[in-house]
């Protein structure tokens, strides 16, 4: 009814409502990726003043048993450790600290492990330890006290590498993604894949720290029974702006957006050189993902690419990257996710970008035009004009899809071409479903093609890439002429013969 609206909700008092112990389940179910979770713990090490951080995978023969993150930072007293292990524990963060919410250690760890143990010591205190066991934490918030002799033993294990006078060890047990059985090289393949992704992620998000002479991250693998070290290497910085020569002579160029609620915000606009093969360019993500804004908070990268509702991604902006150092006290307009892997930019900033300018009055929108032009001109000077194609889709490895989208213009609005395995007559190697945009490969030959390896959605990338290149044009035509039909028969005959030869070789080797 008109006139009865209250602008303030009336209250009569307060009531204490502590969290239910099941809150720990919610805390550990925030969708932390493995690399993102490890990065959150590295944040804590940097805040503690660490110069060296070691990420240590421990195995017992073929079985992975634990993962540890060790640093030589200032460490924690027993009282400080209790605060660190308290959910939402309050502590005073330094003005330049990477930590923010007081939940990262617990939520990141328990997202991936059934137990997290933290042992720490300062220069003036003995080692102390606490352990959260997931089943106990969700029951009654009971945190285990680590036996003092074991706390000392764990500290001694890493004495000099990297711990000297002080430091912290975080131990994950019951890691959910570790292979259940490690036979047949499964553990080695897992470690190779996981450590490669982890190294790239840490190298990218901490590249400004890793470029310093006084900070290192090391990833190592050790057998706990034999003491054998399988791997030990330093993470290499991956600077997303480390191109040798700019793709445009007038860039990089600083722009300033005037945001009413916080004042001036600087944006450094860059244009990469076309067709770069550097990891700093290609390893960040797909063509669509790696363009756009790169947000830094206290020199730590918290978002790598994306346009944050400022505009839609575009293949022609593949070379455009903008570095933004977030101002302090700007959380209301640049909202950082708890996992520190993305920024939500307020409409106020989006509007300010439309009128952002450099010191000569050039609009930020002109930079976008220059980025598009650089990309298009590189295409023209390549000597040939490639016809647009329908993009590859499910079943094709992400790196292959990215390269195809980078090398070929994509027909907009078309359903991608999927490649899948399916039971087919053994007299054919593949089948085409034009209506559903799918290339089917014969499941009968899959084991021989994979050489006995376990099949996955995006397996056999070499074969699937060749099949896409061979067949994509048939999906771009309304019908197949006599020559296309003859080619299909030829390809079927040759591929079936080759696949049967693979089966024979597989049988002989057994």
C-alpha cells in the first residue's frame, strides 16, 4: 500500500547464530582448481616473506601419497597458527598482502585433500602443528594438535631446503585427484600432465615475483621409501607481456579511465606481434581466452584475459592485451573472487572505459581498432587468403582447436564439428553425420590407434586433427559431388587398411 514503505528494516535486538559444522563442506566445495588452490597457498608464503617455496610430490613406488608446500618465510607461533587454522580467522593483513579473506588455506586445501596439516616455527618458537581432518571438521570443528616431536621431525626433513631459521610446511593427505592405482605408468603420466599445468599456472600468475632475484618456486618429486628424487626444477616466469618487438609501433600505450567513485585508473594497452610461438603468448589460453584484461593485485596476476562485459571477445582482437594494476581500496568496483582467479568489473568502470584516453587525448576504443587492424594486416601479408571454415568442437584437443582458430578464419554462428568414437561396421573407418555435425571414428580400431593407452574424450589428437582437415569441407557444402564421393571411398579403403595393419602389429607385440 502507498505510504507504508519503510526505508530501514526495524529490529528488536540481536541473536548469536554460530555456523553449523557442515559449513566446512561448503567451504571446501567452492570449485577450486588444483593449480588455483596451490597458488592460494603460495600467496601465504609470499605474505610470510618467503624467498623459496617448494612444492613437493611424495610417492611410494607407483603410488602418490602426499603433497607438501614448504617455505622459508617468517613462520607462525602456536597462537598465530591457531588463528590461521580457524575458519575466517581474523588477522591484520599488511597493506600489500596477497591474502584477503582468511579462508584460503582451509578452503583451498580441503577442496583437494581429506586432511591438511600445517607445521610452522619462527626464529624464537618451537615447531607447532595443527591438522584439519575433513570428517572431523564437518562434525564438530575439532582441529587436531600435531605431536611436537613429529612437528620437529617434519621441520628437520626440510632443513636447508628451503627452511633455515623459520618456515612453514603444509601437508595434504588423501589428495582426491591422485591416481587410485599407479601401475602401468599411470602415476608418471599424471605427474607429467599435472606438473606441466601447475608450472605454467604458477609461472604466469607469479611472474613478477619470479622475475626477482630473491624469489623462487621449485617443484619436486621424491620417493619416500628410497629417497630417490625423480624431478626437481624451478618454475620459469611466464610474462604475458614479454614480446620481443611490439606488434604495433605506437604501443604499449598508457590510458587513464576516470571512475567517479575511486578516481583515475591506469590501463597499459599492448599489441602482440602476429603469429607468435612464444609460450608467453600461446600458453595463456585459447585465442578467445587470452585477449583482454590482465588484472594485477599487489603484483600478483589475478585474471589472465577476458573483457569483463566491456565488449565481446573477437578472433580479430587476439593480439590485444591490457595490463591493469588494481588500485588499493577499489574492491567496490573491481570485485576479486575468493579464489583470486577473476575480477568482476562494475558497470561504472565499463562506462568509464568508453571515455578512457591517453595523454594525447587518444581514446581507448582507438586501441581496439589498432589491435584489429594489426591482426587483419598480418593475414593479408601472409600471401594467401584462407577460406573460412566451421570450427572443430568436442573430441578435438583444446590446443588443436586453438591453433585452427588462430590459423583459419571461422564461419560465425555455425555449430562446431565434433569427432567421436562409435561402433561402426568394421569395413569402414569413419562415418559422417552432417545433420549433427559429427565425424564418427570406428571404435573397433581405437585401442590399436592409441597403442593400448586409456581412451579419453580428446584422445588421438594427431589422428583427429588429420580427419578434421580431411573432412571439414564436406560439412560446409550442401551435398557431395561425384569427386567427393569417390574421395570418401578412397580414404575409407586406405584408412581401414592402415588401421588393420595397426591391429596386426598390436597382436604381434603381445
